[in-house]
C-alpha cells in the first residue's frame, strides 16, 4: 500500500515539474532553510561532521555533511520547529533543540564542538532567531502568537498588523463588499503604487485579478501560522512584486492533536456614538458576531496530518450617512440664496457670453423640465434645512454574512518525498439598500454596492518536495484561485428610465440594462444608480505551475526555477474606465449652462438650475454587445540565484530573473488596438490583422538582484541589497472592455457653457458593430483605450543599507536607509483632452476626426521617488512579554496622483504636464507604531502572588495593545473647470495667501483650514495652487485588550477577552471638502456659506468595517 502511494506521489511531482518547466518562481517562499558553520574550540572549521535535523512536529528527518569550510545547509524545509544534531568522531555530540524555521527565511545555527567522545552529548535550547544574518532583503514576520494576541479591529484581518511594519501606508478599505468580500485592505509600500503589493497563500497567487491592488482571499486569523513580508531588495526567486511580497502560511497538523473554538461579539450598546451622528440621535442597531474553530492532528502518526478551520462573520446593522439634497426653495426653482446670478441659456451667444440672468434668480415654472420635476418631487427635503451641504441624514438596515473554511493535508510519503495540499473556501451574502430607497436610488448606505451582493471564492495549493540527495532537492507546486462575485442593484427588473421617467435611449431590453439611470448633479448626491459599473457578474480565475531546484556545492547554495502564471478575467459588466454612465444611461449636470462667460464661478445653484431646465452638460451610456467577455493573460519567468558563504562572517547572494509578458488575448482572438493615426480600431486576429495587432513587447526583461550580509559580531549584522523588479501590471484590467466589445457613448457640449442635449431628447440609440475585415471605423463620440505599437513595462529599483544589533534584555534594534524608484509607472493618458479655453473644439482628435471624447493610451506617466529612514526596536516573546516599536521618516513624490496602474495625471496637456509633479496622495512623512502584549507576573509559577486566594484572583491575566500615529495625507484644493474650458483636465484653485493656516475644525460649518487662502479661477488658465500642498488630519489610534486565561486541565484552557478598539474614541477624520468654487462669499468677501469647502464631514476608511468610534469587543476562546 505504502509503495503504491509512494509511486503515485512520485508521479504527481513529476507531472507538476514537467508542466512548470514547460510553462516566475518563488516556491522557496513556501519553505525555509537552516544553515550554519561547525567549528571546534579553537575556531577551526570541522569538515566532514554529520548534521541531521528532526521536525519536532512530524518527526521527519534530513541529514547532510559539513563541507571543507565547516558549513552546512538544509534548504527547502517545511516551516516548524527542528532539532539540529551534529556528530563527529573525537567530539561530543551537540543538539540544538527548538530551531524555528519560517517561510522564506534562513535560520542560522552555528555549532561549536568540544573534544570528547560521541556518546557524550550536549543539548542547548534555541529560540527564534533574533538577527537576520544571511539575507539582505528588508523583511518582517507576523507569527500566529502575535496575530492571536494583538487586538485587531473589526473583522480581525491579519493585514491590520501591517501598521507595525516600516514603510507601509495605513491599510485602507478598498472597493465594495461584493467586489472584495474578504475585505482585503489596500496599502502602498515604500512609495510604490498599491498594485505593487502581491499576496500568496501557501505559494498560490492571491491577487484579485480585476482589482489587483488587493488580495483575492484573506484567510481566517486562527488558521494562519506565519505571514512573511518582504518590502525591499528582493531575492532573485521573488518576482511579480515591486512594493511588498506577502507570503501567508496556513497552519499544518502535527503528531499532537490541537484545536480551538472562539466567539467574538460587539453591539451598539458596546459602542460609542459616531462623531458625525446628528445631535439627539440614538445609537443605531449594530451587531457583529465572529465565531468558529480549528482542529489539527495526525491521521497516521509521523506520516499523514490534517488541519481545518472555520470562521463565520455576521455583521448586521442600521447604517447611516449624510447626503446633500436641494432645499424646498431650490427644488421649486427659487435660487435667491445664490450669491451670484442664474443666467438664461437661451440668451447670449454660443460661447456663453452676453447672457442675461433670470429675474429674481427664479426659474420660471414653465421652463422646468417635467422629467426633472418628477425626479425633484421624489427627492427628500433636507433633515437640516438651514444647511446647503451634507444636510440629509439617511439610515437603512444593512447586512453582510461571510463563511470561511481553510484546510490542509500534509503527507510525508517517505524520507525523500513530502507533499501537502491546501483548500480554502469563502461564501458571502450582503444587502445594502440605497440611501434614498428603491424609489429614488442613490449611494449605498454602507460599504457594499447598492442592492444584493453574493458569491464565493476558492483557493488551493498542491505542493511537493523531493530530496534527490543531501545536496540536490527539487520542489514544485500548483496553485489556483477563483473569485465568483455578483452584485445587482435594486429595481433591476424594471425599466425606470424608459417606462417611468420616459427618457428615450436609457434602458435596453436585457435584464442587466434595467433599473434607474444615473443623475449626477454637481455638488449634490447622485440620484438613481450611483455606480456606473452596475450590475456585475465576475468569474475570475488564476493558476500557476512552478518547478524549482536547489543544489548545494561547497559554500554555494544555488537555487533556480521557472513559473507560468495564467489569470483569466471573465465578466458580465458594462463598464469602461472613467465612464460616468452605465448600461442604463446617465446625465451629468454642471453649472455652465446657467453661467455667463468670464463671470462668477459655478455653484450648486447653477448646477441645480441646469438640472431643472433639463440641460445636462454630459450624456452617456454603455452598451455591452455580448453577455460576457473574457481576457486571458500569461506571464512566464525564471531565475537563478547563488547564496555564497564567502566566509563564516559574510554571505553574498546574487542572481537574476527573466520575465516575459505577452500581450493578453481573448479566448477566440486577440484584443483590440486603436489606430491613432487613422481613427480605426484593429480587431486583433480578425481578417488580415495580426493576433497581437503588431504591438511589440520586450523579450529582454532581465532583473538583477544582489545582497550581502556581514556578521560583524555575534550580535551585530550589516546588510546591503539592490534589485530590479518589473511591473507585473495585468493589462486585462485596462483592456478588458473596449470598442467594439463595449460601446461607450459620451456626449458633451461644444464648450463648457453649452449643454450636451436634453432630458427630453434623451440618449441616441447605439448599434453593435460588425467586425468585417478586422479594421473598423470608430464613431466620434465613442471612448476607446489602447496600447501603442510598442509597450514598455515599467520597473521598480529598490535598495537598502541596514544595521541590526542585538541588545541586552532580548531586544533587537534595526535602522536602515530604504529607497525605491518606480520607473515608467503605468497609467492612462488621454490624448484627446482639450486645451486651455478651447473647449471640445480644441481636442486634437476633434480637429482631425471630429472626436470629442476620451481616447486613452496606456503608457508610462512618470517616475515615483521614495526615500526613507526605517527603524525598529523589537523584543520577541520571551519571559511573558513581547514588544515592537517602529518608526519611518519618508518622502514620496512623482506625477500626481495616479495609483493602481489605471489612473491618469490630473493635467494631460503636454506643455503643462510638469504641473503634475508633487508629493503623492499616499505620502506619510512620519509613521510610528507600538505593539505588544504581556502576561502579568501574578499567580502560580510567576513572580508574585504565587499561592492562596490572591493567586487564584490574579493569575492568568494578560494586557496587550497596538498604538499607531501617521502624518496626514496631502490633498489638492480644486476649482470649477468651467472657465478653464479644457475638457479632461483638473482645475486647481488660486493660492492667494502665502501660508495656508490650519484651523483644525471638524463638522458641518467648521473649517479645517483657512477658506480664504484660496480663490476660484474665473479665467481660462490653470490655478496657481500646486497639487497636494495641504495635508489632511493625521491618524492616531489605540487598540488595547485585557485577557484572562483559566486552565481547565493540562493542555486545555479557556480565555476571556475584553478589547477596546479605538480605546480613546479618537475620530479618524477624512480630508475636508476641497472645491473652492463651493465657497459662497458676501460682497465684502466675508463668508456667506462654506458650501462644504474646508469642512470635514466623514471619517477615513481605515479597514474597520466602517466602524470608526470606540467599540468594546467581548470574546471567549477555548484551546487544547
């Protein structure tokens, strides 16, 4: 039986290796290694000594012999605790017990032999390695003990611990619940874009294929053994990550049976009142339960082991938020409260000049569009009628339920062969009603998309390691992740725009084209469908085949490998990047139609007047031709790396990666490419058009890596490293929906003062396009996105110089200079933006082809520079307590303010492009964190109160906490772009004071900074204020807890937990309103109404499931 299973296992690993070799490699990331030098009492090396290791959890053993320099190496070890035994004739046998091995790490265990007989033995207990002695990368590790003892915020997501690692921006909420059901957090690391951080779970890539700035799956906290994080100077085997390589290891079973059960609970009675709740408002219902358990142990002792965990998260609450709605007077057309006149668009000239105002600032009832009136009548009146912004408080019930399972099987098939398999599964369901109810729609009441979200995620890894000889080992694995996510808005089965409102051209015949159209009135909350990309049904998968070899020869440890990575995007989602309107159609109302040229800047009275008149400044719709579309991407890479022990004190690691990224394709053909010279779309692979449309990509992407570690003394290490990583941006996200797969119709006026059409005439009909011979015309008002004829991937250079010192009392200090350069950062460049004062007529492709809409080239937008000092003081768990303090001083600047590879510079007119240079939105000059936990020294076996009643009362207590402090993020003060009249560009305000004074106000009617330091721009030019010259509020937070453990019997205990999240109830304010055109002044330039400008009306999304106020969480955990 065993031999048959052995043969099957050999076959499996052979197949995986074959596929991997024929298909970037990081399988060592699944494993760790033990290295060391053996010497005698005179410091002379001892060659030929027998060194063996034994896993304390599974009893698996390996053996090798020291080389001529006395060195030894055990690469490709499964994580765990090992005993290292050294035997040499003429010397006493030495055993170093409890050597800890973690993923993607090197544990150094040097051994000194004393003269004696082999039968005499010395055993020394080891702890976790305090110094990083053999690798030059910048790294950190989060162990299960830390994750289980630090009070993590709502959801208990391990990614919240990234605040303890230097170089990380504060983790932030990302996307909606249906789009990101694991609630993975978004981070920027060492100044790089957020899509540069890549997560792998037991080797399998866990990147969200579509939203690649977050992970596809977040394992349950209790299932995690270790999280290994590398942020700079990556080893050659680590690819596809330029900001951070995050490697998560799921727990494994051992020869001992272990398990746990837990329950965590919060409710509104355990919460403080949210900062922005209305006065007198009762705390709304909020109940969150998280519960589950784990179990692991042997199926067959020393050979076959299992581990399984389950976690359920149920979040039910009555959610609320502020919205901006018109007052009764404004709804009726009475604009008398406006500080400036409301102009009649039927008067004057086509350029907006010469217009006359409506008498008394009143829109005549006869001029109010009947469709607009119907929508206005559905719009609720303000809860706070004396306010013009954030004046309506909406509340609705919301729920989000999620169930997660993680499981793992480990098999020691023989002394040479070991295998494991992991399977993880998540299922979710959520309901988020719109703020204005189904009658009017609007934004989701919570962090979900509007309506019903549902779906599942699954992830698996199959891995194997074969020890061909003590100095040659091969390993391979297969990884697979699937996200199946769905989100449907309310009233999807009704044609609200066509049948109820009577607007031509809105809803189509298919179900996903139903529901409300989108109505965006500048300075007001959106009505109808908020998100133009709804609904969506995504079925995105990714698979990997990896094979590696490890060869040890003398003082060289050579590792090499290959990898093929294949993500597939499969969507029903009518969306185009930057489009303001979706499958139901939509209308945007700016203030231009009711302004006069060179007159006062637009305000919310102008925009609502344009709405009442039924005169949108932009009209649009998306037609998805087929019910689904797909994009297949491939990435091939290989590497070779030599880790060379130059001497007992110096380790040199050097190597290179090679990567190749062919152009993505559709299942039956290539993609599409726009011909910028002739206004034609090339359908790749159709007719005589080449499958790659002639787009060339580099086949010379070599990425060198080098690092050196110098062990100056047993307590002091110096490290330096440098490396290049190519940007692994998946172009499927950029190119998935394009003409003629998706028809994106955008209509705008001839200039910013003219409407694009009217509600009465609606949206022109759209018809699918025949591919013909593969070269088709592009209508002038349809948006496109394309590669050029040559695509050059960007890359990240990273380097560091770091000192690490072991101090007294078990502390370790580290300080380093850490830097990155993200060269040729990818983004969207609209080549068809208007020029200053020229309106649509000045768009380059308008003059050439009559095109008046976005014409986007995917191209490099610039270089991001990051420099930092990163420091850490750490004491790993010993003697009952653990502590870590981290501080980073840094600066990040570049082209403002694109992130994740799909953003755009704010100004895209070539002669003004340098105005984009600024500190970036994720720049945080100062960041500090302090985390730790301590068992109080009372009770039996402790220092004090060791017996009697006092021992029973005070034993088993533990305190823990996490404190963070970050500088505030920068933001830009903007102005209305009407007078700029340069479509596609962002207008900046004028800076009119030499200094912008911080006032520190928060809440409606309170200014965070001096509102009179800026002024709106009313001429056709860019404002004088730079981008990101003002900083928002900083982030300070304390989470702490008090635990009490009761021992039921030997090896079995139950723990009560009381945790205070945001213990000081400090609000984490978002940035203030930053559009100076919303500011309303009296004739004497005193402030009449802030209009939201300089006002802080919300808290920042810090990954706390939308709960910012103080929360007390109660928990119970049983373990054995």
